[in-house]
């Protein structure tokens, strides 16, 4: 059981940290989680 089971997920990655697509790949390992938005932003 995961805390992401049956959840909708919004991902905001950081350009100088962990990018959104990398986090999205980790979330995809939970079959019942749904990524509804994924983006990589630059926080300056």
C-alpha cells in the first residue's frame, strides 16, 4: 500500500533540482495513481 494509491497527482519539478518528468516516472510505479499535471519550473 502506498500513500499515492487512488490519488490524482500534480507534479512541479525544479530546473536546478529534480525535474518534473523524473518525479513522474517514480509516480508511475504506483498503478492506481494518476498524474494530472507535470511541469518543470525555474524558481529564481
